[in-house]
């Protein structure tokens, strides 16, 4: 499977997925750390891809999402945003609502 | 590249693309010294107040900012914190 197909399949098969630097337990960047904390606080199951361990995905995801930096969060196949937007949604309570909808649907 | 040059470059690109009525750039690179993902690029927080954001979602606004500085994202900038407001929103004091 080429890298674009891997990205599409990851985004399609996981209702919530974060592409980040490091892992949820050991984030390697403050932005990834804060974003993953917001997801954890939403009590939703989420998948992650450590882009430091996946150089091909790191190189190709910005072209797929039209977004140049990491982390990147996708919910129900849709690109939600990076750190600023995800935290903004969390502070407004909208991320929790999106997460609850995902949890109910699955 | 020295930080002051990076800030001037950022300012020039954002001025040209978005004609901001207010533009604030804060260099936060010192917070990222030695961190694994930085790759030598700087980290900046920008506040851009521009009529170009009217009627656009946060995601669309951030994309406009990234588009304006796209050429710098490959080399000079590792991370950009973005606040993108219209002049009316800034006046109202909302986010």
C-alpha cells in the first residue's frame, strides 16, 4: 500500500486519530503533548500515529490535509485542525461534544 | 538565519498576503531548544488582525496564514501559534 493509501485508510478506519510527534504517553513536542491531553480529557478512544517513527507519513500528510505542521487531528475522516484549533474547540466544549457523538455512533 | 531576520521575513509575507491592521509576532524559539522535533526552525506566535478573515472559520483562517508563509514553513519555521481575528472581533475583545 502506498503512503497516501495508508493515510486514507488510517483516517477512514479510526473515528478519532492524531498524527503526532511521539506517543500519547511520551509526546516529543509541547504541541503534541497539549493536543493529546485534550483528547484524553474527552474520554474517547483515539488512535495515534507517531510521525517521528513514520517518516513517509510525516512527509506526505501535509499534502493530504493541506496543513503544514503537526500534530494533526482527524474526527470521522475530517481534518479538525492542529494544536491551536483543537485546544480552542476543547475550551469551548465543542471537542467534548464531537467526541461524545463519535462514542455513541460506534 | 538570525531570529530578527526570520521575524522580518514573517512580517513581510503576512503583510503582503493579509494586509493586517495589526500584526504581532512573538519569538518563542527559546522554549524549544534541544527538542527532538524542532529541526532547527524557529517557533513563533502570531496575532493577525485582518479584514481578510471575515466570514471564515478558524480552520480557514489558519490555512490563510499558513499559505502566506508557506515558503518559510519548509526551512525557517518549525511551529506557528496563530490567533487570527477580524478588526471587529478584536474590538469586541472576543477570541
